C-alpha cells in the first residue's frame, strides 16, 4: 500500500501524508472492530462495575492506648506528659570522678610557622623539615615549602 503512494519524482511527494492517512484508517477500523467484538462477548472494562470496594481490606488499625508507655525510659531519656503533649526529657548521666577528663587544656600547641622556624634555626635539612611538617600538620608539600621560605625571609629581614 505504501508503495502505491510513492511518487516517481526525486523531490517531495504525497507518499508520507498518504501513508499516514492509510495508517489512521486502519487503526480506526481495528479499534471499532475490537470494541464491537468485546461488547458482543460481554467483557466490559472494569471501570463500568461499581462494586470495586467490596474486596478492599483495611490496612491501618486504630491507634492503641499509650497509657502504658508513660514510664518509657531509655538511653535517650524518658517520656513525660507536658502541656498535653508527650515529650522526651533528657537527663545527664552521672559522671564518674575517676573517668572524668578535663577537656580544656591550658597547653598551647606550636603553630606551623613556629615549628618551621624552630627546625630551620636548629639546622634540620630542608627535605626533613618538609617531611615533618607535612606529617605533623597535614599540609601539602607546597604549603610546607612556602612556610619555610617565609620563615627564612623574616629571619634574614628580607
């Protein structure tokens, strides 16, 4: 059928539009025949039947009574009623005096610049200063070399 619609000219012809019209006509014919056949056999679509809610099971249950959870306690505190709402109250755990560690250290740590200056004044080789600074302060090689250069510049007054 499509070969009948092809023109002999090399330019644009009526072949494409004719093929589309033939395809639409075939689709409408097939859809009509199928619909007629379904109606004669008595197989309607499911949406025509209004009894779809008979097989539905209830998935959610009503909320159970929560009076037994008033004394609910755990590592995260206990639950209490405040202002008509249930809230969790956090309590500080008892501190053990033997294990209690003071996190505030008065000890000041050496800065990167101070460490580079100290090692350079002591005559530590350049490559060793770079290696130690990279490990201790977790900086890149270029940052370590830059700090050495700055330290030497300040010390020489340049």
